[in-house]
C-alpha cells in the first residue's frame, strides 16, 4: 500500500495519468479491470482503442464485443475526475494485487513474461514422477558435490540400493534409494560441484513405460538470483511514475550534478578535485583517494601533479618490477566449512587460555610396558596421544563443567564423554569422535583412532564418525614437534586441549648439587568463558596433569 498512498497524494499526477495510459492501451485494461487479472480479449490491440478528447481532459474508450462495465469505470466513456479516480482506486486496490495495479505504468508488462515461462514449462504433460533433491547429510551442510553415480539412466532401483556418492562438507557419503522405481533422468552428473541442499539432482518414476517420455526432459530453471535478476520489478520506481508528468522543479547547479556523475563513473571525488583534474588532464585511475571511503580530494590531485613534475608518477611507485607468480587451489567442502565455523568461533566465543607443563617420564615408561604386551598379543601399539585422550576423558568425569556447551538460554552439560580427535588430511582438517572414551581401554582407543584417521585420509567418514563430540583434543607436538600452541574452540563445545611436544629439562634433584633430566609436555586448554570460569578450567588441567604424571591411576 506504500505505492498506493503515494499515488493518492499525487492527485495532479493521477489526473494527467491518461497521458501515460494513452500510449499503452493494452496494459490499461489489464491494470484497471475489476477482477485484477489479465484478459486475453482485452490484451488484443485490434479490439479496443483510446481516443483522447481535447480541452476537457476526457477520453473515449471502446472495446469490440465487450460491455462497457469491463472498463473498470462506471462513468461511460469520460475520463473520471481526480476525486473519482482516487475513490475508484481505493475501492479497487483491496481487490487487486498492488504489484499488478501498477503494471500499467511500466514500459513492458511482466505478466506476459511470467506467462511465457509457465507456457514453456518443460514438465507439462509428463507422467507422475519424483524429484530427488540434494540431501542434507550433516548439520553444517549447505551444499554438496556429486562424486559419481552408481546407477545409470533407465536402471531399475530398489530401496536400500546406492544411487550415488555425495561429497558433503565432512566426507563422501553413499546416498541410498528410498522407493522402488526407475531412474529416468540425472540432472547433475559425475563431478557436479556446489549443488545446494534441496536442489533437484535426479528424476525417478514408478512405471517402466514412462522412461521414454523423459528422454528429452530438461530440468526447469531453479529459482535463483539469475531468475530474480531476469524478471522485471513489478513495482515501478518513483522516476518511472513521475517521468511522463512535466512539472517545474528546482534548478540543479553543476555542483549538485557532480555526485551523480561520480556515481556513473564509479570514481568518487569532490567537485573541486574533479575540476582540478580536468584542468590538468589527470587520469583519475592513477590517483588514490585518501578521503572518506576512498574519495578523491583536492590534496590527492595536487600530490599526483607534484610527483609527476619530478618525473616519478605516483602509480609507478606502487607498481612492482617483478611479476608475481601464483597458483589458485580449489577449496574442498571440508575446508569451506572449517573456515566458516572457526571464524564464527573466534568472533563469537570469548576465548581464554590456560597452560601447564606435565612431566611424562612415568607415562613413557608405562607406554613402553603396555606396547610390549600389545606386541605379544598382536594388538595395536599405544601412542602418547592415546594416553592423552584417556586422561582427557577421565579428567572430564572429575570436572564435568568442562564437558558442556553454551545454548544461549542455558548450559547443556553432557553425561557422555565423546572426544573428538583432530586429524590433518590433504583435503583439510577432520575431527572424528571416540565415543565414551572414559569407558574404553587404551587398546580399544588406539584401534579406533587409527581406523578413523585412515577413513579421514580416504575421505570416507560417515556422519556418525564425527558427530556428537563433547570435547576436542588437538596434538601437534608428537607428529610435528610443535612446542606449544593455542587451539580454537570447536563449537558448540566449550573447550579444546592443545598438546605440545615433550622436551627434556634439567631440574634440581633430591640432594644438594644434584640435577635430574625429566621430560615435560606443555598442554594448553582453550575455554569458552561463557561456560567455563577460570577456576574451573584450572581445576580441569590439575586433574589432567594428575593422570599424566601418575598414569597407573588411569588403569584403576
């Protein structure tokens, strides 16, 4: 109704509206017919006409074979006065689509374009079929890729059979059939990239006889930004409405016209700077603006002229003499999601960091003894990281406040201890989960970590392999020798433990002038301060350090 009120206030424009409508007779009947919908009879120019009268501002309107009431006005062939026009418009506007009512003031009728698109719809006359959309296979998935199709067009499909392999933001997942039928059309083939969740990727039918009818099927254009861009705006701008009406307006000086010229040229500058640049033939593309939002001011032109007089153009100073060589690497889905989630974490979560050094001499001795037993029994070797995961899980039992998430209106404290383990791959960073790590033995943890790490490198993790974690451990010390680092909290979790590399240090011994060598491993806890207070974080690290320095307690 915003445009309606604007039109009612502008009575003079409405009174002279016949000047506009007289040039577009086909659209006039479209806009002011009482049913508000287009009539194919009225849209035929050969069946109606408009004859303006001189002097009194009226006009004659005739339509062959159509009663006079179809005009939308009950005033004969006379152009209604401005009061009558406003009264009619108010009574009709509630019955009409406002966007439709204003189509008469556009230079082209968008309803014709919309009808054309509907008329050429590719699925008209097709038998009953089902459209299969890109599934959402993880909570963070917004788009996916088609790795490969395992079924071909025309193949019979049954429930439980694998249709295709979909690359999600986390891994490659098999997509199974839900109903029995035939795959008649593949919209997005092998290797299709960046398909939005819900977008149609294939068509299936129930009857084999319907396959031939989809031979020349073309996927309808999805409602995207391109379609919105292609369709004209149903609501005209103020400029379009007021353009035909000639009314005196204030004179605009050249200085007032400068901002419009600047906008057209896409170079923003002050009028004084523009005049100075024109007088000295200064190439504006070579001048860097120092004003607000990069606007070129007078001082910028003067600086350019001064540098040009010295024979050293300002642009030449900024041009490198060496060609920069580079390669552009495509982004994987996991890297896109990791980037967005970590950016959100760093921007929205109040991080703070706590660091302790834990002596690992006893831990290394215990690991050596356990690996001797593992080799004798044919089991997997136990790594330092496996012992760290076990210690982190047991420490969460002692300090359950760190096994929590911020939920805006409350804090969710988990009863399960599920530890995510950061694994680096060529495609990006994965964090598979070890469920109920507090209840599992070291041998079982070692086996699961190696299995999940291999699946991550093969890009074959399933959603259940990485969802549901409550705490994360990231170890850059053992594999890479990083002494210490601070990790970013993995939302919606409240903490992440960063493990550095163990190093030998000289410490005082029991007696005078006695020294010992011991290995210390620095660990840093990154905490969400909304959930974990400083004292709680310190209490957790104390419990973790206790398990690391007395590892036998983890076996009890």
